[in-house]
């Protein structure tokens, strides 16, 4: 392989390496953050208590009238 071909190969390799270092946007949007099973259970419990408190407040105002 002659000197010119070696230089061309090295330059192409460097260009490819630089291209790989760039950050490419994820196609299809961002992946949602992982939520553990315990966190999901905690969120469901919080939602359930919030719904129960909301329904208790509605029923207490209905009884006051």
C-alpha cells in the first residue's frame, strides 16, 4: 500500500471516529424513565388516597347542605 493510500485510510478512520462521538437524537422520542415496581405501587397508593380524600370531601359537603 503506498503512502497516499495509508493517509487516506487514516483520515477516513478519524472522520468515522469523530462522527461516532457526536450525540445523535433518539428517533421516536425519548425513552421514558424507568420506574421501579415499588415506586409504581407507592404512586398507585398515593393516587388511591387522593381519590378517597376527594370523595370524602364531596360527601361531607353534600351532607352539610
